[in-house]
C-alpha cells in the first residue's frame, strides 16, 4: 500500500503500474504506427510482426491443406508468404525497384529495423518507404485471402499497381507539390 500512496493519498495510477505486466519494448512500434499510414495497414503489419497472422501453419488444427495458396508448392508461414513465395517475392522486388530500395528483406522484423536505420533521403522518401512496407504487407495479405476465400486469380501486376496507386494518393495528400522529389 505504501507504494501506491503519496502525501495526497492513494493513487490508482501507481497501483495500475504495479500490477500491469512490464513488456519488453518493441523497437518497431514507432515505425508502423504513423499518422499517414492507414490503420488497417498498420494493424496487419503489427499482427505480422507479432507472429499473429492466421497463416496456414498456425491454423493446422483446422484444416488438412497447409500449402501456400499463391505458389502451391511450399508450406505457408508468414516468412514464406511475405518473403519466400515466388509470387510475392516478385511483387516485393518490383516495389523495391520502383522506390530505389536495393536491400532485400527476409523477415518483417528486419524490414522494419532497416526502415528505422535508413533515414537518408527526403521526408517524402522516408514516408514512401514506411507506407510501401505497410501497404505491400496489407495488399499481399488481402490478396492471399481473396485467393483462398473467393477463388480469385493471382495477378502480381494488379497488386503492384494497387500499391503504387495507394502510395501516390497518400503522398499526394501529404506533399501536393513535392512528389517530383521521389521521381515516381
């Protein structure tokens, strides 16, 4: 009780802090929760970083099929889905090339860590990189779900164009006269 009391009396905030579990700081929090990134993009990226996306390897108890619905030759996991699947790897490579990002990424955590370190370039370029990561992860996840649940056909060019259009729209609202800096 003495830990929660002050000269003015008991403080519930002190009691709350005492009972609340102290979690390890997540270095990627500041990189994904940005005002200019749609919350649905940030949420899917956040789930992916925490290993909580409902990929087939995590849902094995519900079904027999565990192959990636896009390449149909490897067991689906978050790592495979976002960085090892040939279909999605093609999408990533085109987006990276379009933005002038030479680095290849192998897991979401390393991609976000790289974003935090990579502060070179203009404000437009930094925002474009953050938005591209979140938007691409969301778009790939949504497309994967469309293929599984709606029988949609895998079309990488459509996804690439969707990511590009989204980036243009968001960046245009932030920098209506400055997109020439990005050379998009």
